[in-house]
């Protein structure tokens, strides 16, 4: 059974930083691309960032480019989202997700339907 557990959310001042972590278990982590999505109150869940199975390619939503960095440590079965210069509009519940396909990369990683497993989410709030 696949489990994804996010951590690292919290309350942050304007311009502050947070690092989210997502620990995965249940499948060979290094085989699957990972993504981060977020959902603000009253809004649809939206793509934030994705990283290929190898870590060799990444993709970002335009709204976070230059401020957020996605990375992965396959030895620790963990994907990270470093968030810098946080803005009010970054306030949301952040979810990590795992691709249904093995050894994947490319533009399909920006779509929610690409992902089959989801974490429970972690709240990020900018004061």
C-alpha cells in the first residue's frame, strides 16, 4: 500500500521560507515522478511543481518559478519543496502526489490526472 506523508507546513511571515517534505512508502520510490499541488479555499487544486523519476528534469507553475525548488532524495524516499519569498497568494493546503506511470517525465506531470497516489496535505499560511 502506497503512503505519502507531507510535513513542514506552517505559518510564515511575508518574504519568509518553508521547506515541505513528502515521505513515500509502498512502491519503489526512485521509479516514479513526483509532484506538488496546492488548493486554496474555494479554488481548484492546482499544479505547483514536478520532478521526473530520476530527478533530471523539473517543471514549475509560472506563479512559483524562481521562488520554489523541487528536489528528491531517492535514498530517503523523500521529495522536497523549498519555498522562498512566500506571498499571500501561496497560502493553501499543499499535497504531494506520485505518478501512476513508471520512469516518466515531461509535460503530463502538470496534470492532476497523471497522479494516482496523494498525501493528506499540509497547510501553508502566509501571515
